[in-house]
C-alpha cells in the first residue's frame, strides 16, 4: 500500500461521468489513462448514442490495457490495469 501511495498519492480516485453528448466521452478515457476509475452513466443519452459512446470508451480503455465491467444497461465501470475488478457472489441460503 505504501508503494501505491508513493506512486499515486493518497489513493485511487473514482470519477463519475454522465455524458449528454458523444464528445464528452473522451473525458472518461483520459481519466482512466490518468489511473482513475470511471463510472460512466449514459442513461441521459438516446440509446443509439449511448451505445456508440460506451463502445468508444471501451475501445479507448482497452487500447491502454484497462478493463471494463457492465453494471447495468447504461452504466459501466472502466478501470486502469492496476485496479482489480472482482465481484462478490451471493451465498446460497
């Protein structure tokens, strides 16, 4: 943990991005390139534009070896390679 703080300050930052226009999607890619975790919420966009935006960000993040996780139909989590994304599974009762 000390190495992470030396490299990245006090810790990782999570950025919420809610674009209304496609041109705003680049902010999400830049944030991941800057080692920030991005939650992209595209529900304010028309469905076709939202899909185009999500595809653009996913491609940009993949190009910088980041990762993506779909949270729901219009919400995605994008993270740099140094962040491990894991999912807690519910225990059967």
